C-alpha cells in the first residue's frame, strides 16, 4: 500500500461556528471548546494521505453522527448530529433551533463532508478516522468516571477491518509505550460505519487520550507533546503501508479479545 492510498478523516477538529449562531449560545468560549477534538487537526496532519476535515464545530453538525440522529430530550441531547446540551447537561442555545434550522445546518456542513470523504476514498485502500477523547469518561455515559487508556481503536466489532490489521495498530502503539484498548469504550460511529462497514473500504477509528497533549482544565496545548504525537502517528502510518504489502486479510485471527498469546 502506498501512503497516498490512505485517507484520514478528522471529523471533530474544527471550532468554527458562524457568528449569527454563536450569538444564540449563552456560554463563554471555554465551555463551547469542550466539545471539539481540539488540536487533532495538528496531531493527525501528516504528509502523504488524503485528509478530509469537517469545516464546522460538531456542535452545529457532528459528521460522525447519522444526519437523522436528532435528539431533543434527555441526556441524548448532548450526543446527536446537532448538540443541544453540553457535556454538563446545560442547554447550548438560549432557545433550541427548529427542526428546519437543524436540517439546514446538516445540509450545509454534514453532507459536504461525506461527499468529499466519499470522493477521497475512490481508489483509496484504507481509512483512518481520527479523534481524541477525555481522559475520564464524562457524567452522561454509562461508564462515567472511568479512566481511559491512552489509545482506543474502534472497528465496529471487526466489521471495518480484520483483526490482523487491528493488531498492527495495537502493537504499533504498544511499542511506543501507550496503553491500548479495542472497541472499549468506542467501537466507531457513523464515519467508519458508513464508509467502511457499508461501503467496503477497510478502516479503523482512532481515539487519542487528551491528557497526553493538553491540559484538560485550561484546554492549553502541550506543544512538545503534539509534535511528538504527530511524528509518532506519521511513523505508524508509514509502517502500516509497509506492513500491508506483506499481510493479506486473514480470518485466522478474527477477534483480539479472544486472541491466543503469540
């Protein structure tokens, strides 16, 4: 595999909110900046692969959710394609947008991202969906308060890529000294579910723990850590290209959770 045959998607790196919409959100910037995957546009920005980035904050269009995944009640308000409640269960907007408004935002920001990603994947051989995560599971999740590993790999229970490929990425991060989990707590959402599981391009979702590269309270970046992670990610992707030339998809190992010691 050549490095230009890999596509990187960065769904949550943008912080852009149009001024007219920002005025409808009664929160300081530091509250709204809790929602995006800050600095992922830098960590995952390497030369060679095609890179597809969302152009707006996930608050007004989360491209890793289905376009009809609109939740207006309960804790799910913080988890839909339009985020109506913050992670702390505060209303994002002074008054919730109408269904028609949300549909307009989805058409403006969500649909173009997936159209561009679909185009980028034409003739490509692998997708890496690039994310970050809080170091501790937030209060609205079932596993609230749980400490998370450094890296979580998601393959939607081995439907987006085979176990041998997952093992490559797991071992590559382990060799660099990181702790790694597979499909727990994130198995992968709409990006890999659509473009990998359904449309057939192999791929994997990658979550990096934010405490590796930023202060989670002040949101300030650790510049040296971002530079290091960017270099390590580039090395892992380049290594994957070489590894893939020698390894064909195999069902000899189908699930790393039941893997026998090698």
